[in-house]
């Protein structure tokens, strides 16, 4: 294995202690976590202040190691750290399980079309909602 080191992976080596803890909790989680849920889980690790968690989340989100799910106001650890562009998050309405797709061509096209409308995109949030295989069979 001789993978190219992408920025997100490189950032991982330079994480502050608090950021690393927040990331570890998110990576161990079954699904997305809201900030207060994270805070609950981190309390036993000595992280008490909400601002500490919010600052860590802001840094992790900027570096691409964590994604914010806008429609749920929750966070997940990135599962596809090899990609650089914004992910398309595919979310189960029922259980919140979240996968990510990387559609760089689609995103490039959206950027071009927005530019044609005179808008340079700063942030892109793409979220697809549905039901995962597990929840789909469980309720029928
Ligand atoms: Zn990702
Ligand atoms: Zn589900």
C-alpha cells in the first residue's frame, strides 16, 4: 500500500488533543451525533465546555475529517478520506445511518452552473434522504 497522503490524512497527524478525542468519539459512533450528544460522551474524558467541542468540530469540519449533516444538525466522521471534494451524504430517515458518495463531476457541474448565475459557491451541502436496507425490511 502506497497511498498518496491527502490533506485530510495529513491534518490528522497534527490534530490537537481535543480534536483527536472528538474525532475518535465520532469514529466509534454508530451514526451521526449532535453536539450535545458528543458533549455527553466526552464528559468522562474531561472535556466539559460546549465551546471546546464546538471549536473542535469547526476545525475538524474545515479539514474534512468530519462532516456536518445540515438537515440533522449532527456530525459524522468522514469515511472516505481519500477524496477532497464535498461529499454527498446519503441518510436513512429512520435510523440516521449515513453513507457518503463522492460525485466530483456532479459538483463541478453545479459549481459551473452557479457561476453562470453569477454566484461563486463557498459551501456545498448535498443530502439525500431515504431508508436503509435494514430499516426498509424491518417496517414492512
Ligand atoms: Zn468524507
Ligand atoms: Zn436505517
